[in-house]
């Protein structure tokens, strides 16, 4: 049985990746320091023989006993609320954490996939964004802690590939959504849905004409899995190119939730990108991948998930005793 280490396993994407690799017949080792992740996301896996969880911060030395075939590095704050609140940890997990895991991959002779982001393109001057675009990033702006952590992550990964011959993969993840997102994580979809569920007006920053392209989590996980199993070592965009303005998206959410809230406007945050749309030519050609879940279908599934999370259930999910499942 092949063994895979998934860091950030208790997070949104990490938990879905754990599900996928269990389904594919792997022994899955999940690792998370739980700064932004929640064990409730992987609670259903604790009873399985071929899943184990390690409560550990990858910015310190990482040791995993036994053989490893694959490593997926998804440990990082991913929302503006998180990485603006914990900027130093964000930089450390992208630099020290990545260095530690590349070293582990070298020792174990494992293939490693690094989770990068569309934020490496910054506020782009080309549209849509393809993998050859170098980006337009403010290194000293408030968002720079996340953007530059990911850019460094890509650089050191390619250095390990070129210098040590390590098998590496890099996925550039565009806006992804679905069940297990946190209502309070600050990203546009949970923010809008949380406001709708609480009967609050929906907050749009700027004039709302900035665009985003949203990819459902099942499509994202499929793209990541195909990239890991491919022979391609350079970055690949995985995202849904169906682009929409934030203003129009807010109206879609109001219609979906059946509420009658207004849209209110606030000042645009510093360095908030005005356009975000992936060029997925490489993903199509190299991985035979494209997004298959439309926004209407995906948003309906996501809203059902949020709608079923009562306040009581949210409280319980954050305060269950998971200690017997955790390996320090």
C-alpha cells in the first residue's frame, strides 16, 4: 500500500485530498498544526485503519516514520483574514515549512506536490493569467506575506528539482469553494453566504467590477491528483475559467439563498486584484483536465452545506475531544 503525507490535512482543501487518497487506496498520514484547520473536517476518517493524524507544525523539523511515496504540502493560511492576522506564520510555513518538507521528500525519495496559488500573479497586467506570466506583486504590501511566501515556495521547489533531482510538482490554485469552508474565513463565497444566512446585507469591496473565477472543490482535487501522477514539473493552473464580477456574484447569492438583502459597498482593500481568471491550456493538454461542475450546481451544494450548519453544530464541531486520535 502506498503512503502519502498531506500537510494542512484539517483544512478545507487538505481534508478533501485526504478523502480522495483514502478512496484511491492509499495509507494517508494527515498533518496539521490546527491554527486555521479544524479536526471536524477529518473526524469521519479517524475510525479508518489507513488514516493517521499528526498534530505538528511543519516549520519545525518534520519526521514521519516508515516509507513515503508522496507528499502534498497544503499547510498554509489561505484567506486574507488569516494571513493578515498571522503574517509571520504565513511566511514561515511557505519558506521554512516548504524547506523541511522538501528535505523530507529527498530523504524518503518521495514525489512532492506543492500547493501554490493564483496570488503569485498579484494584481495581474495580463488576462487571463497563464503560467508564463511572472506577476505583478507588491512585496511590501499587506498581502505580500502570502504572495511572496508562495513565490519563494515555487523557487525553492524548482531548486530542489534541478539541484537534487527531486520529483516535484507545483499546482497554482485559483479560487476554490465547496463544503468545509469556514463561514468566517473572509473569502468571498463563505462571507456572502454567511451574511445571507444571518440576514445581513452583502458587503462588496470597491465598485464590485473586479472579477473572480470559482472552481468547485471536486474539480480542484481531480486536477491536483492528475498533476501529482503526471510527469510535468513546472507550475500548472487549476481553476474554472468561468469569470464573473463580484457585484454580479453577490446578486447570484441573493437569488440562490432566497433572501432580500441589499448589496452594500466598502473601500477596496490594498492590492486586491482586479481580475482573476486562469488560462487552463496546460491543464487541458498535459492532464486532460477541465472543470466539469458549473457554478450554479456547485454553489447549490455549498449553500446546502452552510445552511445545515446550525450555531449549535458549529460550536460542537470546534470543541469535540479529538485527543485520542492525535499523534504529537
